[in-house]
């Protein structure tokens, strides 16, 4: 994978199978936005995205798709907003991952973020925030959230867009490696945690600060499984950053490498895995996922999801909104506080 500058155009634009128009992201960086490392053109490179809200006007794709040998690289591409995940990006990610799953030549997938950061989490403040828009349903059988009121709107939206998507991607029958640099915060944890391996640069950090919103952790509540329960309590109670070195120490990630070596190490690991039989890799992944679920992962996430939405409903009744008045700026400031 070679670096891509923010302004470089993708080699090819291909519509996603779940293409739907979205809001124009806009330009410029606000507090809480920024940038993570992407990959350059390779065999089969292109964009997995459609057109934006302005009729007939092509936008910079929010997800890039490239293939190098047996490895597909899927890159989130909103670096000016630290790859904050709006619905448009989420459905483009789904289309890219399904494209990799359907390609017999692809045996391993790398999930990356363009620019300086992997992802700052769910979009709660960029010009491309699209919480009220419908993009169809591919991950659940829940009805549309658009036009619904109160707790129903948030519950069914997040069943599809957050919890449903993460479970769908976790079950994809090909190994996925998260390539993490810079920020991996809140909703970004969910993306990393559903991957089979996490390889991070030395500058990477991990945090779930959503308790500031009165919410008990992100929707895909894997905290007590990716680290031990006592550390999960500290991680959630304080909302502090966990360095890549500490994340490796507690077993949450597989490797920590210098940023300059991140691409080479990720690709070397991906290629080593890709040397194995495709069906055998799928069966190993299935076996481990089943073991995690029998240890309680799925039930724990379901239970925590209900508490998550109780918190949202409580906030809506007792404060100015379901996020307890927090926004992208206030959450970014909280991560700058010294423990």
C-alpha cells in the first residue's frame, strides 16, 4: 500500500451496489476532524461509491477499493473529518466489503482510514451528517427509521446502521485486518473490533468516551471481551485514551509498529494469511466467532444495546437531546484532557 495525498483523484469510480444519494460533506477541517493513511493505486483499484446530493455532480468517494494480489484494501476516505462515519460511508463500506467477499481472487481484506487517523467514530457534527436520511436496509429486517419519532427512530436506525452492520461484517467469511493509525475512537472501535486482526502504528490510540453523553459504551459492546472486565471498567469510566502500546499489552491488538512500517507490515501479514486455503480460513474464522458467541459475546452485546437506548431515551427526556448536549467539539476536547 502506498500513500495517497488528500487531493489525489481515485483511478476509477464505480457505483456501490447499495448506492444512495447523501449529503455533501463540504470542505475544511473543524475541531474533531482531521485525517488516516490510505493506500494508493493497485491492481483492480477504484472507488466504491456513487454520486452525492447535488444531482449529476460526482463527489470524492467516501470509500476506496483496491486489490493487490489476493488482498483487497478498503479505505475510509473522509480524512478532512477524521473519517467520521456517516450513513453514506457506512453503506459504501458495506458495498466494498461485499465486493471483496464475492471476489474469488480476494482471500484477505484490509480495512484502513485515509489520512492521519483511522476514524473518529460516528459522525455527530460534520456537514455530511445524514442521520435523518434512509439508505435502505441490508443488515436487518427492521423497518425504516426515517420519519419515526422518539426512541423508535434511534433504536431501529442503530439496529441497522451500527449493530446490524458490525455483526454482518464480523461474519464475512474472509479474514479482515484493521490497519489503525492515529485516532480509533468510539464508533471506530466497533469497526476495529469486528476485524480478525488489529495492527496499529505507535501513534495510534483507542478510546470510548461516550459516558460523557450518559451512554454506557458504544452499540457493539465488546469491551469485556477484547480486554478483561476490570480494564473495561477503567476504559469506560474514565473515557481516557489507551495507547497502542497499552492496547497490545492487554491483548486488544495484535501488533504495534512504527508508522513508517505500518503498510509493509500489514501487507506482509495479509499475504502470509492469503497463502492458506480460502475455505479453511473461512472455517477457522467461523469456529472462533462461534466460540466467542458461546462465551457470551452476542448476548452481552444484545443486553448492553438495550441499556444504550435506555440512556438515549433518558437523555431526550432530561436534557436538550439524546446525546446529552454533547457534540463533536466537546467530545474532541474531552480526549485532550490529561488523566
